C-alpha cells in the first residue's frame, strides 16, 4: 500500500504541468458556459426556460424512471472515457482529453449559470445539486484518466515499453475508471430525489 501511495504521489508530481493545464481547461469551460448564458438571445433564453418549466411539471406529476437515468449516466461516462482513451493513440487526437474536460466545464457552468439567472435561488440549488457529485468525483477522475492517456501517447512516441511502468499505470487507470460508478449511482438515485423536490418549486 505504501508503495502504491508513493507511486501515486510521484505520478502527480511528475505530471503537475498536465494537471494544471487540464484544470485550466475545465475552468475556462465553466467561464465560457456562464458567458454563453448572458450571450443568449432573449427569445432562445425564454424558450429554454419554458422547456425547463414544462419538464419540471411533467416529472413532478409522473414517476421518474431512475433506471433510465442510470443507463444514460453510464453511457455518458463511457463515451467521455472513450474519447479520453482515444487521445492516447495518436498525436492528432491528443486534444480529445482536453476537449472532454472543457466540454464538461462548459456544461456545468451553463447549467448552474442559467438556472441561477432565470429561476433564482431554487434554480441555483437545482443546478448545483445536479452537478455536485460530478464536480467532486467525475471531473477529478476525468483529469486523472486524461493524464494517463496523455502519458500513454508520450510513451508510444518515445517507444517506452517498461513493463512495470505500463502495469502500474493501467492498474491506476482501472481503479480510477471504477470510481466513476460512484457518481453514476449518486446522480441516478440520490441527486434525482433532491432535484425533484426543488423542481416542484421552479416556476
């Protein structure tokens, strides 16, 4: 365990520049998402607000299929991890991990920003509660997986084939991917109930 901890700390120290770059991309994504809210035309903004009201009324009057949300969460994470993983196969695809992190930041920034602007405090609570587990777990895991992917790309370019290096990174990659299941279940069952309660107050 101590050996693994040392390897984990070393992995972070050796790739600090990549972690910082990915975090910057995420922060830029959040900023662009918020900016997009204020750049929307009044007509588009109001149409979206009406759609949200209609959706809230619909899901509060009918039973929400949580198993469907679970599968949608799983598919979303598999898609994003696939894009991140593809970034390790070619220098021409190396932008994909950064794109996934940026797009996630944009989505979170837009969600919380839009809900706050158009629905006030309840909107903020609804938007923030819907992304909190992703913010605390999913994004750090995406960033960790992105670094693995970028390192694999670099390893291929330099023709590194050191067995221990590859095995340790694959083990850490597998562990990180497994952790992604946690926010999937949290979002599908716990967060959904919270959002439903707040949704009933959105009008």
